[in-house]
C-alpha cells in the first residue's frame, strides 16, 4: 500500500484545499495519471499519481483544507511507502468559461450544496472554522462575519459559494457595493471616475431578450476582485514617455536568425526592457517596494512579474526572479519558458509568487497607451505599448537637427502615489528610456 500525501506545492505554500478527486475508491490508477486537484492562494493545480495501483481509500474529502504532508489517500501498490505526488509537474486547472447554464468553474470544483430539506451541520465557532485559502481571502477582503455564514460543505465547512451568497445578501440589503478592505489605511483620494467604485455593482441587472449571462471563470473572478481592491488601496498615477528602440532593433536584426536557431524562440523587446527596468531600479529602489502601513518596504531582490494572456480566458503573471543578477539572454529564456508553461497550464505555485514589479506587454496589438492597474502589494507596473516607425528629430554627426524614421514606442508607468512623487517616477522612467536607447546590447546577445 502507498500513502499519497499533500505535496509541497511551492516554497511559500503550507496548505491546500482538495477541490476535486478525479478517481473514486476502487478505480485503477496509472503512474502520471491526474489523481486530484488542489487549490492554494496562488493557483489551482492538478496533481498526478506517482505510482500504479488501485485507489483503496480517500481520507480527505473534497472541500477540505489540510497541511503539507497530510495523508490524502491510499493506493494499493507493491511498494508500501509514503508517496508524495510530484509538485513539479502540477498544472493549473482548465479555465475555459462554461456555457451560461452551467455552474462556474469555481463552483463546480467544490462540493454541491446540501438539498433544501437537509440540515447543515452545526457551525463551529468562527475562530475555529477551517477555511480554504481562497475562502479566507474572500472573507477578509469583504469583512464578512463568519458567525453569520452557514457552511454547506462537508461537515459544515464554509465554501466559497457560501461566502459569496453572504456578500450578495449584504449588497442586496444595502443597495450598495461592499467595499474591499484596503491593505493599509490611506487618505481618501480626490474624486475621480477612475478611482470611484462602480455605482451599479450591487444592483440587479436586467437581462433583456437576446442577451445571455455567462458566469466568470475562476481566473476572471480573482483578477476582478484583485483589481477592485488595488484601485481602492493605491492612488494610481500614470507617467508615460516615448522611447527610441533603434539600438534594440539593430541588435535584434543582426542576431535574429542565430538567436532563434540557438534558443528555439524569437528575440522580442521584452527581455531588453526587463534588463533596463532592473538596472534602473538599482538607482530608484522605491519602485521595487511595498507599502506597509506608514512604512515603505524596499525589496532586495528584483522579481519581475510578466503578464501573460491565456487566450483571452484570463491573465496570469509568472515571475522572473532575481533579474538584477541575470544577463539578457538568460532573462529571455526564462520569459519564454514561463509564457510557454502558463499557456500550457503547467505553472507551479511558486512561479506566481513574490513579484516585486510587474511588466505588461500589450504592444503586440499595436496599442498606443495603456493605463494598467497595480498588482498589490507592489507599487508600480510598466506597460510596454506598440513600437511604430515614425518621423523623429535626431542630431546628426555635425550637431545639426534632422528628421529620421525611427522605431518609437511608449512606456507607460502606473505607480502608487503613497510610495513616491511624480518627479521620482519620471526620473526612473527616463533612466529606463536612456538605458534602452544608449546601451550597447550586442555583447549581451552574442
């Protein structure tokens, strides 16, 4: 017999919630076959079996949160060892949105509510109730009193649907949206359409004939909650600057074929910008920080979160760690690997944690200027918009001004006004610009 235990799904993950078993007791299980799904605060992961056999016992039911190392199940196999499923091959759960009539992915992954005539188990005291990481965060964000929530999960456990129903009831009772709790008290910003919560968030929406309702998938819901919380927490300011990418384009053109042959992917603008941002942060460390109450926490490591679109089904931001110690070619490899695994739903929980600065890259669609939302608890995010060939004033070898056609792009920096002021943000962005324009990049690509 082999005991299957909760794997260590990342350095900072200490517990997880079993959201789905893909096998039932008595089912045959093959090595590398998906056995169960785990939800953590960072990602949902499908975990495969590492042994062949028959599923003899399930000890942890769906909806239960347990710590790393807890025995989850028993598989009959020749070896009688404790088996830890391999965390390195876990992949995020599918996020394709379901048809309108089907439940959302988050709801489908949890145990169904009890029938109307069933009596839920008696609720434990609020402080003693076990909650999944997602439910715990939802409760904290919306200030829900657990004493008022009846759990419909196994043993009276409070599920995400239970909390969402409590939130909906409060919104319907008050007729106004429930504000999320900010990370730290901040003075109210001046009135503006960008910072005001949507007035109709708590109002019922009439669905006219011909329209249809589609539940948000899990990533869309989490992203939306996080963005609303960020706008309520950080006073967002945008600083934008045009950049001449001629120096970068010369190197990309000169090394395009050889780089692709050696690495197996193309050399884009993104690695150059990551290097420039990392070097600029060394001179402007407040960009690589977090606000904690009345303090600014300056991070030693530069961990760049790179936003990756998942085929219009959601967005994730895996992290390139310790960029300050890496050259361009290595950064390019790591970005390519993270993006590939993100789109294949093969990210590990640690791939998504500990980011200190985010870069989003909508420029592939020819955007002119995008105002991104800061990812909490970071204090800045850089949008790299489309690069276009356009007339540009240059100084020729004789010192005279001339008009030339140059590849020009816009860098848009959204930043938290609690952390620093406009002059500091502008100086940082100008330093990024000068690094992009003036550095001899050929040595880092060769």
